[in-house]
């Protein structure tokens, strides 16, 4: 079973802090949506409102059109995976997975069958009798996910589920959790501050800032067409440069002006003596660093702006010594996203 989630005009005040400010979001059945934002943006509070762990001051939470604001957490049919995993140390892995069914007074045989099915889903079939303490971080995470799915919830909530894992294991688990979510087809809302995690796993990403939804869209649309400078710089590295009449300029124009967003991988060195392309800018080399498949080049313009480029390893790094003056350009105009002056100073929610 999977259901549609609708959040409408949610407001939450904790003490003197207005944590959520009229948040509205619709999640389609089977969709994976990630709430992405810096600490204090309100994403975890919104997740708690959905789970029923935090009551909203105003607004509505609907599951398949049913208002659930007055419904306690245990009645909402929501599965939750917490950052700490919250496994019971005195229970075996199988007992942990079967616990929601035990609490629901399901027969022992039914509990065992479901636990075995869920452990098979997360590829831990042979660990039913092990203790949580004997498992790795990634294995404990999969057990927590199996337990959350055991009661056949309509919605799955993930609260920073990979924050405690190292980089390599986190990347592996991003793929694994996405595989499981796609196979089960469950409506999923995840919370993270990790941009790569959000882009990798989600059908759509909801960028939050100061209790507001700034932009909601597909990962590619957010990366390529950010609604404002905050989204552009928060979601990966971005060069934000003033533009006038379709050209980059180094000085800052007086008054409101458009901003061009160019990603580091879309910039290349200009090596010919031909007239400089429109989307180009000159700078002094500050740093060249090797990153495996690419070189990262940092430039400083005459106006003091930092430019970051991601260049192929076919370049000769010796030709880019510190202090050298070079010009870089984006030859594909479709990869330049221009934020209009009105959008540079005020955010608006863009929903796909």
C-alpha cells in the first residue's frame, strides 16, 4: 500500500521561534521526496509533523485526502527510520524487525514470515539471530529500514538515516535504499543536509530555508535552473556572476542586475586568439588541485570574485601555475542559467 501525502499551510512555533512558516507540499503516491536544507531550516520539524510527533499550530496534513492532525503517531501507519536506528539491543535482528507486528498482536508465525521477508528484501536473510551490536553501521541501517517496512506502512519517513556512516558506506547505502524504495513503491519523505544524497536518491527535492520552502523540483531542474542565488550556491558549487546584455561582467552594476549561474564543469579554458565568447571571464590562477578524474581550478578576477572550474585531466597543469592570467568560458549557452534581478533578492516556491 502506498498513499498520497498533502501538507497545507503548516505553521509551527517552538518557544519564540517560528520554525515552519506556512509550508505547503504535495507528495505523489510512490514518490521519493527529500527535504534538504541547512541546520535550523525546519526540515526535521516538518518530518515530525508528518509523523505526528509534533503538532502544528495551524495547517493540515492529509493522507489520501484524510485529515490526520488529530490522529496519534501509532495510528497513522507511518514507518520511520531514525538517525540513531533505535534498535533494541536485547532483541535479535529478527525480533527487532518483527517488533511492530508484535505490538499489533499479530500471530507469531505471521511475525516470523514478515520478518524473514523484510530481511530478504534488505539482503540480511542469514542474520536473523544476530544481535544489533554484532552488525556494521550499514547493516544496522538496513535492519532499521526492514523494521519500518514490516508493518506495511503507507508512508516511509527517513530522518538523516546516513549521517553516522562514512563516505564510502553512505554512497553504497544511497543506492541500496533507493533500490528498496523503488521495489516496494512506498511514498517516502527523507530529511538530509547532504546535497549529493538528495540528488542521488530523490524524484524531487524540496529546498528549505528559515522555515520556508524555497524551491521544489527534480534534482536536475534544481541544479540547472535554481530559482535564486541561495539554491544555486547551496546545491553544489556554482559561479554566480553579474551579467548585462548576455555577457559576463566583472564589475558590479549599480542597482538591480541579473546573475548568471555557471557550474564549474561547464567552464573550459579559452586557448585561441579569437574574440572572447560572451559567457567568458578572465582571472588569475590561485590553485590547481588534482581530484582523480578532474582538475579543480580556482581563479580570482580583478574585482576579487572567485571562479571555480572543473577541467579534464588532459590539460597540462604545469601551464596553469599560480599567478598566470587565463580566460575561461562556457561555450554552451544552454548551460548558463540567468536569475533575473527580481528573483535574486526574494525567493519563491517553484514546484514541478
